[in-house]
C-alpha cells in the first residue's frame, strides 16, 4: 500500500513537472466516492504574482457509478480584501450515448473543466476557492444529498500562454 501511494505520487510529480504552464493545484478525495451536498470543498492559495494572466480549472474524477450526464457546480472565489465572486456552472459529463467525456479507463475518468480564463490576481494575499455541487434529478427542486461516483474534486492554475486568447 505504501509503495502504491509512493508510485502514484512520483508519477503525478513527473507529469506535472513536464507542463511548464502549470503553476499550482490541489484536490480533495472523497473516501466514500460520494460528494455530499452539505460538504463544500475549500481550497486556499496564494497566487505567484499580480501581473500575469492565468487560467483556472476544476479537476474532477468520477467513476462509472456517476449516473448523470452533467454536473452543476457552484464556485465561490474569495479575494484577500473581502470581495466574493460566485458562479453557477454546468458541465457535460457524458455524451448522448452515455459514454463519459473525461479521459480515462472504463471505471475512472479525469475531467479538466474550465473555471476562469485570463484571470489576473490583482490583490496580494490568500484567495479561497469554494466548490459545491448543485446537481439534482429531473423535476426535483431539492439537490441530490450524496452525489455518488465522484472520487475527488480539485483545482489547477496555469499560466496563460500568449496564444490562449485575451491577447
């Protein structure tokens, strides 16, 4: 078990070091492979500077037990000086035939979902990213209490290349 964790950590570091635009990332795993409605995921980070533009992504891993073709997320970004930006987001998770869109095998899928493009962190200090799901069944008002099949949720920040738009 210890060897398996060390191997996964080594592969992750090796892969992330190959991407020169990668700045930082973090994730939170769900032991039960279920994301509870009352369990928002909170990340704190300090951006590297206030002069460059960055792209923000949500990284989501799901298993074949995820039964929806989309996912609704609520993201909150809290700035160091108190401002909060809230977005409600919808992402497709499967095509009309029910095949998952993320990269992976037949039982685990990696999804890199756009959160914000061309962000400049104009305030120095600690930012917070809070993610919660807002997925519900068709025709129901109340959200799904436990979103089964979600293995982990995270974020990544990448330095925006000159060719990424917003030039």
